[in-house]
C-alpha cells in the first residue's frame, strides 16, 4: 500500500547549537492519505504495509524535543495542529488528517497548538528505539554520536521501497 506522494515538501534544518537537527531533510507528505479516509487504522495500515511498524497513538509533546537513536514518522489521524519543526528557529507546519511527517534523527519538533481531538500515529523503522532529548547542555556530544549511528531505513513509510525518502536521504550527507 502506497500513500499519495504528490504533495511532498522537503525541508532541511541544520544544527543551531542546541538542537542538532540533520543534514537529512525532513519530508512532509500533505494528504498522504485522502482527508476523508484518514484515521488511526488507515495510518497504521499504510505504515505497516511500507515496513514501518506503528508504535503509538497520542499527540506531540508541547515542548521542543528530538530523538538521537531513531528516525520518527508522525501520521495525523484526527484533528489538526500547528507544529514547530527544526527547533525555535525552524518552520511552522499546519497539519490535518492524512498528513505524514518523516523526521530524521536529531530534528527538533513540538506541538504549538492543536484541536482537542488531535491524534497522531507514530512509528519508527524496524529495530530503532527512540530516546527523548530536550536540548539540555549535557545532551551532546553523546546525541551527535548516536545520530551518526542511526541506520538509513530500507523503505519510505508512505511510498515503500520506491518512495522518495531514500533518494532524498541519499542526497543528504551526515
């Protein structure tokens, strides 16, 4: 099962001294699933079919954080929100059901605002387990070391083996 790939936005966020971010670009798939057909079960089916096992259903933390041990995918299943990606100097994204964001290890993210029913399905490539870092002074250089060791996924959570993630991430450098 492949999601819709036409609404792809590619954005890079670089180290700001607090949040490492990544040379790998963040991918934002607008309406990867049709708006009216997007729910938690459909998101989980999309991710599973493309080799990214669903891990949780929840919201997004309301504070800047990042993961140094895993790439993360967020699929909006219900409601809407405004997210800040890339740390305080990053970019704001408005998300709705059907949207999917693939966040490389190290890229800061947080929820700025959301509807009361906002629900996200989160997933990671097989074998990757997430940690939670908030940009504290003692996070680095351990976080930088971890990020450099996170393996490249073998598939795109929206497009599978032929999806654009692999091409965009191979163009990025670590």
